[in-house]
């Protein structure tokens, strides 16, 4: 039966179901999760849908409520691996970003690092010299002041059993600071010191640290 949510209840219901699809059903991204939720609720074409921030909050709530132990173990492992990777990729001024930093990493979420290099080949040589297999693809990113997205080189690698996506940005120019798909602000990117502080605080969600938890 088609559901008929009213007065904003539809947004919360779609966000909660989208979060469950991200956490348990392998949805690729927020758009895919929202689409699955709308189809399941019989709300295809419904205009009052949650934005990415609402889905992100719902995902955080779902993971903490239903998968807290698994989430804590996953984040401890991935953040530890990220800490080592930030040192390993030091020649490229690496920064951690995305779900592993935020605390919303799901079972198959890779660790996202942003690297800085004015030539993609430098990263290729670095990986080859260390005999690290990679798959070169691209990431679609948006930038302040630029119309339309841009494609940036992305290396998908596995190091010590952990999956990483390494997106390469130039050191200068308009393509240095991508915008977040969650809030359209510059993506939060952190180095070793901030990650160590987060890990030492023992919190799951990065905003808990920002709020003084």
C-alpha cells in the first residue's frame, strides 16, 4: 500500500529508511539510498525528500543505535590504518576525510584520503615503487565558484587489508578545495594531529568532539 506521510513526516521516514539501506543494503551513495527508500515506501516522484544532511544524521543515528559495537570496532581499525597511511603518504600532504573521519563508515566503506600533487604520475610512481597494485579511476567533485563538477584522478588501493580511495588535487588553483556533498561547504580534511585527538577522545562521531564530548 502506498503510504501518505504528511507535515514533514515523509522526510524523516525516507531519511531513516535511506540510512538503513546505506548501513545494511549496500546502497552506493545518498542518491541511491534515497531512491531505494522512495521505491520501498511507494513515494517515487515525491518532492518533499530529505537532503543529504538529513540522511547523514539519520545514518549516524542508525549506526550508533543498531550497530554501535560493530561501528566502534570498525572505526578503531580504519582510523588506526588511516593514521599509518597519513604518515606513509607524507610526500603528498595527505588528509583524511569522509565517513571514516565523520564516524559514519559502513561495512564496505573505504578510507578516503586526499593527496596533493601537481602531477598524477608522481602518485603512480610512488605506488609502483612500493609494489602497491592500484586501480586508476576518477572522482566527481564540485568546487567553489566553478560551474559544474570536475573529475579528479582517484587511485583505489588496498594496504594491509584496508581499502583506500586516494583522490589527487593540485597544490594551487581553483581545484584545491572540493565541496562536500553533505552541506555544500568545503570538505573537512584532517591531518594526523586532529585524527589522533579524535581517537584519544574515544568518540565515534566527529561532531561529538566538536561539541566538547
